[in-house]
């Protein structure tokens, strides 16, 4: 679960954790965003990168329960159809 803002300052650390998880070759990698208050363009780019990596390995990245503000940002960036959002 991500409980902090996903922005340019936090992306390098979160990306390292997600790439570490992706290295385990899971079928599904789920990121719980219910407590994440904000995502910026750097975070969206990082999520797309992890998505591409998972997809190439035959897996799927799922964003679970993003709040209204995060959902709106994903829609404005037009990535809600690329990223799997539950």
C-alpha cells in the first residue's frame, strides 16, 4: 500500500521497490493506492514503465482502489485504459 504522494521526490524509491517486486516474476503485481493522495507525471511515467515490464514478462500491473483525485489524474493523462485499475 502506498500512503504517500507519488511525485518526483518519491518516484526513485518507489520505482526501486516495484522493480524489485517485478524481478520476482509475479503473474500479477498489485499496487494499493487507496491511501495515496496524489500522483504526478513522474509517477505516471514510472507506473507505465513497470506496466510495460510486467506485460513483456507475461504479467500484469494492477492499481487497486485509487481515490478520486488519483483516478482523475489518471484519466486526464489518458492512461486509465492502458493501466489496469480496479
